[in-house]
């Protein structure tokens, strides 16, 4: 069974000029990975037991660093996302399986870190010894993300609405680990806050608390909300230099098929989004986009991305959306195939991002001592 899958991966790697391992990473991301032995794992501290059930594992293999997330559903285990891939964790190393068949063509996976899917903060980049590079921090004070993208799989039972308490608690932890003067950039990522006004209040509260605790550098924000110009100016004055617009539906066709609210179809239509991007570029030093792939049809999305390219922005992350078993019908038909993600990834990398000065990678290389991304398909 794995031999057939391996044959498909090899053929697609040649077609799109990616290494076999890179194609394999896309395959892993779109499926997700189950942790085979989380119930039997006795080597973790008790406080990590629960996080391990629903964790993001930062791992290395074949010189690539990437994430594996387990979309286990604690509320209803019978309704968890089904995937043929699994990993077995033993004393810091991972063995990978496909339908219980061990995959031996790749080197053993080395575990660098375990991050709970509901992590309030983390340092995405690691040194060779696995220790964090603290210059760049991601802070996530509010869960209940609606996007279910493969990068973190923050499922609804991790709902956390008390972002004020979370912010205060996390800042206390951070001060025990390091001085905030070591941190050069903080990205604020939130779940689905109910409105732009509420999202702005959240961002301003968090920024204010960081300032009170001695943080003097810049912020980035990830959000799917459409802010008005006055709200955007407030964020800029508060020290936001990077604005990342995140969406899981970019095309009119996708909105027409998925959204029931006519107002949203118009307000977030293709022309409106392009106008919004132009407004953002007039205010912030770096403007870019995150895409959760799966709703939009391939050709429709490529046409819209060509229009996005004309604005000069780049696409940071292009991540398969995670689905529970009863949600497969929401996927665009072509998104049910591995090639959908490879063709779009290749198109974004080699056409949309090729000359953009607005990607996060460009920002890191210019402003921080962060090495180049090792994995193009990093979630």
C-alpha cells in the first residue's frame, strides 16, 4: 500500500521539481498525523500528558524542520479526523507509519519540541541543538479558531475567551525564561474573535501589557477581520509594522458556494479584498497574506492570486485545511487530491512570491537573525 503512495509522490516530485521529501511533507500536512502511543507514553511529565494528546510536534528529518499535528477529538473520539499516517514516539525519536506499515525510506524523525495545540506562546525557530531562538515569538492569547488549518488544529474544545488572564499569565512565564529585551518581534495570532472592534480591543490590550513589561520592539498581527482605516491607524501607532490578512476563502466562487450570508459575500468579495490590501499597504511596512487551502477551486484561486500579485504582497503560509470526516463535502473537488496543493504551492512560490519584498521570510532576513526557512511548506 505504501509502495503505491511512494510511487505517486515520486512522480509528482519530478513533475513539480520538488524533492521527494518536500512532496511527502505536503502529503503529511493535508492528512494530519495520529500519535500511535499517546495513551501508553509514560516518559512525559504529568503536566504534559494532556497537551501531548493534542500536540504539535516540532521535528527534524532529512535536514527539514516541520510540524506534525494530531487532530484527536477529545469531545467525540469517534468523530476524529481519519488519517492513514501515524507516528510512534520513543525517547525523543519518532517512527513514521502509513496504515501501520513503517516507512523506512526517510531517516528517523528527531523530536525537537512538543507544543500543545492550544499553546499560548511559542518560539517557532530552533537552533541546531533544539533550543529556541527567542528573537521571534508567536503569542496566541485567544483560541477557538474557526479555520482549522493544519498548522495548529486549534479545535473548538480548546476555547479560551479570557485573553486578559492569558496575557498576564504568559508574560509572567516569559519573564522567568528570558528578558523581553531578547525578543525582537512578536506576532499576535488570535482565534475567531466576534468582530473587528473586539479584535482591535484584544490587540491593544496585549500590546499594552507587553509594553508595561518592558517590550520596546515591533509587533505583527494575523487576523481574518476587515478593519476600517481608523482602526488600522491605531494599530500602526501602537507599533504594528506587519499586517497579515488570513483567509480560507479568497474567490467569489468559493464564497458563493460556502457562505450563506450575502453581506459577507459582497464585503469580502475579490474586489473588496484587493481594495483592502491596497489600504493596508499604505499604512504598514510589511503586508502579506495567509491562505488556508481547500475551499477555492484551483483555477479560480490562481486567477485571484495573479490579481493579488499586482498589489506587491506575498503569501506567507499556504496550508491545507483540516477536516472532520463529515466535512469532506465542503472541499472543492480538486482539493481532494495531493496535486492540488503541490500545483498551488509551486505557483505561489515561483510566481506570486518570487519578487515580493513583503513575505515574512524577507522580513526575517532583513530585520532578524533568523535563518532562511528550511521548509517551503512550513505550517
